[in-house]
C-alpha cells in the first residue's frame, strides 16, 4: 500500500497557546485510522489543517504524492479529500433525498442549479443508491428537520459520501448515537473501506479499537503513539494519558 496522506512536523498555535506541536503521521491508501485523545488534544485542529480551513505555522501536508499547502478547501474536496462536519450545511426544509441530490449536484460542478435530463437522472440514481445502502430509503421524503438525531448523523455521512471521497475525515460522527446506531454508521463506512481511506475521530473506544487498522493518540497537541490497536492499548504512556482504566 502506498501513502495517501503524509503530515510532517505540523505545528499550530492560537496566540500563545500551542495547539499542535511537531505532529507527523501518514495514512496508507485504503486504511482506516482512528484518531483519539482527550478534549482539547488538537484533533479537530488537525482536521482543519488537513482540509485547508487552517494554515499550519510549520510542517507540511502531502496528499497523493504532492504538497497541497496552497490548495483551498474546495480544491481539496475536488481531489477527493472530504470531511463530514458535525453540523454540515444542509437545507432543513428540503427532504433527505433532495439534500443528497444537492450535494451530488455541487460535486458535479452544477452549483445549486436544478439540472435536467441525463445529469438529473444520474444524480437521482446515485442518491437512491446511497439511501439504500444506509437503510434510509423509506425516510427519503422526510424533511431533514424531521429526521431523528441518529438519522441526521447518517445523513451527514451520506452527504460526505456523495462527494466520492478518496480520503474521508470523520470528526466524531458517532457522538450522541446509541451503540447500535454507531455500529450501523461504522458498518456503512467499512463497506467502503477497501476503496476509501478513512480517518476517524471518536470517543467511543470500542468503536475505534474495533474498527480501525491503526490508532493514533494525540495528547496536548503531540502525537503520543500511532500503532495497531493492540499495541496502543498496551502502551503504558497511552494508558496513563488517556485510556486509564482500560488497562487489560
Ligand atoms: N480558532 C481557535 N482559536 C483559539 N483556540 C483554539 C481555536 N481552535 C481550537 N483552539 C484550542 O485548541 C485546542 C485544541 O482544540 P481542538 O482541536 O478543537 O481539540 P479536540 O478536537 O481534540 O477536542 C483547544 O484548547 C481549543 O480551545
Ligand atoms: Mg474536536
């Protein structure tokens, strides 16, 4: 497997506060990497740097073999570097199906115009496929605002998947979900895993250790360890900093 994403020596401070220090990390094509760490560790800041919403003070982001520091967030999305937001831009008064179709149209460069003919049929078919894969076909006509919290989180994921990610960054997609809902969402992500490289932030240790190929631990803005779930779980420093009572 080749490296899809390579972070080298990433540093970021907000005023006098050092949020990230010398963070290096690489993701192989097709792998699913869990990113864990206490609140404030710098996980979201790292996602913001990878997606181009924040500029690092130091270090470099390489994606698909090239430095992407100069690319805007939109240019990164066009290359398959996609994140799901905890509060994505959705149209609450439109149906789930229409929201997915909207994401598909934006991805196809059609903006918010209502396409006709072949483009519309292709978008509708893709929206249908995404709904079917998530088990939400029967909820397609519901307004976004009327979906349950769990369905909305699933809808966030579908919207990100509509952009055909090559690298998908998920920032706490399972927050507030029941164990069953969280497993279903991760199941959908894993169906894609062979093709899509995934970086997942989640607080639920069972989800992260159960689904990810490797786990990276951020602590106070530093990369403490990045290794297989078993090695990370057994690491004394990680246990002291984060896992605490999980010691086996
Ligand atoms: N735009 C910002 N301005 C000032 N401080 C920020 C900003 N964004 C994040 N921080 C701080 O950086 C630290 C890391 O935040 P964050 O990356 O959101 O952590 P995590 O996602 O791991 O909980 C926190 O202490 C947070 O308050
Ligand atoms: Mg965060």
